[in-house]
C-alpha cells in the first residue's frame, strides 16, 4: 500500500481520515472532497511528495497547519469561506489554489 500514488476518498460521507494516511508516503494525488470532514489528521504532513490535494466541500473551518510541510504541493482545492493562511504563500511549488463557492 505504501506505493499507492493516487487515493480517491471523495463522496463517502467521511467524518474523519485515519492517521494511517500518513503512511502513504508515495501519494501524489489525494481526493478528500465532498465528505463531512471537520479536520485532517496531523499525519498528513508525512505526504511530502503530494502534489494535488482536494479538501473542498467538507466541514473544514481552516487549512490544516500541517499542509505547510507539503513542499511539493502544486494544486490545492478549498472552499471559499476558509481563510487562506500566510504559510500557503511559503509553499514553493503551489501554483494553483482553487476556491469553491458553496
């Protein structure tokens, strides 16, 4: 499982993501949109080669601070009501930040 590069967990009414997500260190794309997540586990910081992360259409109220460790992140999808933290500006490869209006 650690060689998994893409994981689609969207549209599953998930209320949490297990901390074991941090073991999937080869993930490049992670789809978590359209669930009922209120938080993301801190272990997401281990996904250092992750390039695309879908967090939109959940119940999140902020960008998880652990995202700061995802230095290869290029695409981040968020809801429009989430305030953009300063640390996102520090991510060297972040090219596209998409904000969905709910």
